[in-house]
C-alpha cells in the first residue's frame, strides 16, 4: 500500500520528466520532502554529529535538505542533516528499537503510527519545551509522540461532465440515484470509514469515535458500485479513464486532475479529512535531543513550508504561513483557513488505538 509521502515523491518525478520543474527545483522539493538519499552509507548514519531523517523516497539524487536541512545546519555549526529514503514503516521502527540498534533520528510517519508506537514505548516524547506548540495550527499537529511540519487531505473528486449539480459532501457520494456511477475509495479503512460516518449525517465536531459497524455497513451498501486504489497514480487513472465518476483521493492528486483536465474533474474541500504529516523520533536515536531541535526548526519556519506547498501542494502547518501563500496557491492549500474550516481533522489517537482491528474488518468486507 503506497503512503502519501511515497506518492509525493512520485508526483515530483512526474513533474520533472514533463519539464514542469527544473532539476534544481526537483532537488529542492525532494529535500523538503526528506526524499534525497543519504551519502556515505551506514557508517555515516552513525556519525556522532549528524541527524538522520528517514522518509519514503528512494530517489538516487545528490544533495540534501535545502528547505529544512540547510537552515538548521547554518544555525547549528558542526551538525549535518542527511536523508535515508528506505521507508520508516511502523514495523521497521519497532524492529530497530526493540533490537537496540537504532540508526534513525527522525522519521516521516503518521498520527496513527505515532500513537501506536508511542504507546509501546518505542518513541521519544516530543519535548514541548524545545518544540513550540504555537508553531502549529491546532492540537492534531502537535502530539505526545510526534509533530507535523506539513499536512494533507482526503477530498471528494468528481467528474463535472456527468452531473448537472455538483456534489457537496459524502452524503452525495453515497447517493447513487442522484449521482449515478462507480465510486472510488482507497483500499484502506482510514479515510474511507470517516467519510462513511459523515455520509450518515454525524456532526463533524463529534465524528469520533466512529461507529465502526454502521460505517462498514455504509460501505457495504455501495460495494457493487465501488473500485479501490492502492497508489496515488492509480487513483488518478481511475478518474481520468472514467472508470469512476466520483472518488476519495489525496488532495495533491485532485489538484493535478483539476488542472490537467481543464476543470472537468473537480474536487471540493467540504468534509475533507485533514491529516498531519507527523515526524516521530525513535527511542534511543543516535543524535539524542538534537532531533528535537531539528523538529522545532522545521515547524518554526513558515517560508520553508510554503515552498513545499508551491512545489507539490503539501499544506503548511505553521499559522504564520497563511499570510505568505501566494493567491494562486490558496485554492489548493488544505490548511488555508477557508479550506480548513469546512474539513474535519482526523483523530489519529482513535485510529492508532483501533486501526489494526478496523482495517482488517474493512479489507475482509471489500475483498469478500
């Protein structure tokens, strides 16, 4: 199953191959994503005065950290920030910590994994004496075991040529009479069941805990009209070919679809599911407390976050960033105040406590 972070790297490479960004722009964007490779291998990863930032990239390019690494290194002489793009899955973090051979300092993870791994004593608590909570827009972006320098959303995308009236939310997604045609969901419960719950009319302010049984039944009701995606490019393809006329996809892919189809494929922010791009620190990380300082610097600089928005669409999380976003990018920014107000912040704690069981039930249902 492809993660949002992996899909961002894929989008960057597609833009580069199409000539939409320069090589320098590509490297800068990948650096902001933490998707440039380490230089020097395992020995370098264990050097005393460096921070290893682990991401989902796997792209063989030179350089590192223009947006996050270089400003941090300039402010902290003698420290280097290097990237490891081998993928910090929850399972790999757990194995590394439990084996006592930790070589990673800060990992691009998720709210769900931060609650799960933190509860197992596999992560270091965020020191909010160092990391400033005021540098994020809300509590879901500053958790006990992780904090978010970027954001993303699950949004409703639709083919405007098929419907004289545009859908306004997930109730319309489930209305096959008013909006006939095949629907698209991710082959993953997180996001799909949140939307199912909203389609039942539950107040967004009290969406969690989800009524799992009712949400699963809601998906089952339209199972014969559903197709499922596992990667961002696949979600695009379903919509481009018309195999699906309405779907739930990442906002970054929805932006590409809207722009490249001249508005035939549109998306709405209403009832979008806003999620934090959480960074976590494995317990026993080699750089120790310096990883906290690095995380603090990523959250503290809104200019860096706006550059990432301009490059790929990842939303900034620093509240000062909104004033810096150029007008043409506000439409595609998940944390633009007008966009954020109509979305729901996904409850990572609830998902961290329930994901394994709920996702297993969801997969059994959609594949049965």
